[in-house]
C-alpha cells in the first residue's frame, strides 16, 4: 500500500472521518488490503456524502462509513449480518455453532464452512466480535443500533419498542405491548408493570436496571406464549409470579444482581427449553431439585447466600445443590458457582459436585470456590476446559485489602486465585499447613504435566510462600499457557524464577511483584550469564513496586524483545539497569521516581546509545496514589495506540513524527 496514488487518498479518508474512532476503524479494516485506487476514491466520496435527512456530523460519518463497508460485503454476508442485527440475542452473545445452525435453517448459507468464513469476515470487519476463545459471537451495541437504522426500510418483521435509559417512570400503554416483537425497557425508573398485557408476538423483554421495580403482577406473563428472552437483572423483585412458569418457550432467563430475590421456586423445572439461567448475586440459599429437569441448559451461573438462620447442617434437604442435579444437565457447557466461604454446607457439596461436573462431556468452563487446595488433586489435568478456581477460606477483612484486579480475574479463561495462605495445604503436599509453593513437584509422578491450561496466577499475602515451583524440573508443557503472574505481599518469598522455570514461560505477558521484601533478583541465575539466550519472549509488561532489597531485575540475562512497559517504585536498592532488560525497541514507557532515575547507572550501556530512554521515562509523584498515576499513564498509552494504529493501516503519515515519547504519553 505504498502507491503514490493511494497515499493522498488515505490521508483524505482519514480527514473525512474527523476523528470518529469507530468510523476510522471500520474504514481501516475495509481498506486494509485494497490496492485498487478507484475503491479508495469511492471511500473518500462515501465518507463525505451529505444525506438529505438530518443527522449530526458524528452520526453522519458513522452511517456513511457503515454504508461503505456494507457495500464491500458480498450478498450472503450482508444477509447474515442483517439477520444478526434483527436478533436480540446478538447483543448478549450466542454460541457460534448455534448461530451457524440458525443461518442454515433460514437458508442464509449452504454449508457450515461458508458460515465460518462469513463469521470470520464480519469479525475482521469489526461488525461482529468473538469471546470465550472464539466459541461465542456478539454484535457491538453501537454497530447494532446503526444497522437497525440502516436497514430500517428493508427489515420489518420486527417491531422494536426501544425505550431504554430515558427515565421512564411508567410502562408503555397496552397498545405498544400488543404489537411489539421486542421490548427494551432497561435502565429506567419503572415501578409498576401492566397486570396482564396481551403480548402474543413478544419474543424478548428487557427490564434490567429498573431499580424501582419490586413486584410483578401474578398474571403478567399470562399472554406471552413465544417469549424467549427475559432479563430482570438489577431490579428489586423478591419473588417470581406463577404466570412466569407458563413461558415454555423461554430460552434465556437472567436474574443477575436481584439483591433481595430469595428463593427459586420448584416450578422452574417447567421451563423445559431454558438454555441460560443466570442467578448470580442474588440471595437464594439453594437450588431446587427440579433444576435437574432443565436438560437443555447450556449455561448455569448462580451465587448462594448464607442462610439467615445459620442452618448449615448436612441434611440433604439443606444442601446448596441437591446431589445428581448437575450430572443430569448433559448439555451444560458453562457452570459458575459463587458461595460464601464460611458456609459449611459447601464443604460437603463440593466433593460430589466436582465428580458430577467432570462427567459432563460438553462442559468447557468451570468456576468454583475450593475450600482446600487438596481438591485440585482431583483436577490435575485441566487442559480439557477453561476454569477459574478461588482456593482457600478467605475472610472479609482480608478481601478488602486485596489489589483491585478482581475484574481481570473474571475475564481470564483459566486461572487460580489463592487467598490467605494460612491454614491452606499446598497443592500436592497434604501435610503442610501453610502454602510454601504453588506446586511441590517432588511428590508428583515422573512425566506429570501440571497446570498446562493455567492463564493467570495471583497470590496475595501468604506469609510462608517461598516459591512458585518446588522440586524436580518441569515438563516443558507445564504452565505452558501462563500469561499473567502477580505476587503481592509475600514476606518470605525469595525466588520467583529459576532458569528451569523461566524456560517454560514462553507465553508470559505480564509480571507484577509488589511488597515482597526478601527478593533481591527476580531470576536465580548461574554464576555465568548465558548472554546468547533470550527468555520470556512474549513478556510485555513488568511492574516492580515496594521492593526494598531488589538489586537486579534478571541478573544480566536477556529478556523479551516485546517489552513495552517497565514500572518501578520504591526500589531503593536497584541502582543498575542492564541492557538485557531495556533493549526492546518496542519499549514505550518506563516509570519511577525522578531522583531514582537520575541516579541510575547502566550496565552494558553501549547497547543503549542508539536510544534516549529519557524520552520514554515518566516520573511518579510520591504524594499521589501510585495506582491512580499508573492507570492514567496506561489509559493515555492505549488512547495513543488507538489513534495511531488506524492511521498506519490507512497508509497515512506517522502522527508521532516530531513528538518525543514523553510528550506523547503526557499529552
């Protein structure tokens, strides 16, 4: 794309986008591999087109960009995209296999391979996005709204009542309910719904975020025979009306964050077509045995509240989940269970639930609280699914002191979180009453592959934690997919990496170590550094804070050519940085105290003469919260990258030219 004819057109297209980020990205993706000058000319004209209808400049630019992108799609992809825009489930996501099957039933595609290609094409065009490691697909909300406007004249099998987020205090009149196919009433102030609206055409009802909604009429759902999607999340309802259990076509039922909802009735078993049931962050204390009748269920998410009467005995009628309920959900693909760690009923339930979950052939995601780490022995080989396990009985006063990365934990596909190491045995060694290592390999059989699918490890305040890996050397696939390692406040930790361990971590991308006072080097090195060996090839981010005895980062060894971020704070003994750490040409930011940076010495500085590292150094102020400063720097870096990347894809001029890195970060 270095054609002299295309270069000025690329600049013009970028100018026509007027800084609208989504429009710029859409156009950049559509033109990424285009070398035909006439198409670039068409793009320039399309973006600048002034429609006869009244639109704001921002809306006009996005609509024009979308019109151009759709014009570049084939007819089959356009038809499939229109289908996605007209189906509400695409907002919250759907399994890719289910979507392809529906396209086949609607005769939109002739083969699954054709469908796969269209899905990938639409993802590349930023019209769809995937998640859950590519297994699920959704449509971004802003894209969907624009597509509905674009297709408005063509599409109307759907009558959409869209009244979300406009401050409604009353529900729509009965006429609107009678004609609607989909009703969007979320994020309003509705406190009362009609008694029994006649909704023979209604397939989707979104009521989430109506915090004033406390009671639903007993007959409200009486005349909704084809309702498939119901969202009552973030409302104040305490119970469900009996008419709800006549919704035999219901496929998705979401009750997340209904904080005073106390009991799931046994009648839930009548919803025989239900595929998704979300009961997270409610106050239910147990599941009824009739949940076992929901044999089409693919996703079950539930949080259990500690009973107010303190009834924690092990009577079968008081069990959190009755035995053999989970094992009967043969279609289950996703299971997430949150419990209060002091609920003694869970200690017994977890034993049979683990066995039942392991028998589900379709299960690919499992999130559980494991009261004791020894239960991990039943799950040594986790490569068959993604997981999130919280290990240990944590106390609330300890939880409040944890670093704020719980969101990151929720986003990971395979990770363990160990909390409050005291009293928890090691993963393997049952006789130890305090964690000293995440894995004690001395007790493993030769050839065992350990934690191969693990993506994130976060360790908080373990007073006797001394190392990640103890004992014999690892098989090369152990910890193979680990991407994030975070260690906080481990006063006895002396060794993070050995050469044997570091050779396994070829996918590690982020390392955070804070308040580990005995560490003087991250890597336990041999006497002679192996200068020609490169370690941690994908490492992008290193953060080392409150490390009072740290004198060396990697002991002279050479690490990642991909490093982008180096953050230091309160590391007074670190007086030398070696070329092996700061050599990466991708390094964008180094942070630390200004006086520390000024006094720093360089080891092997001849390799640094080609770069002025002062340009990418950003000082940290001691009288401002560290996390606040680092978050601001990170946000500025991300914003700068988003602005510059589409420009590079379009072949435009480098907007960074003539600007120092330090100016770019602080602009």
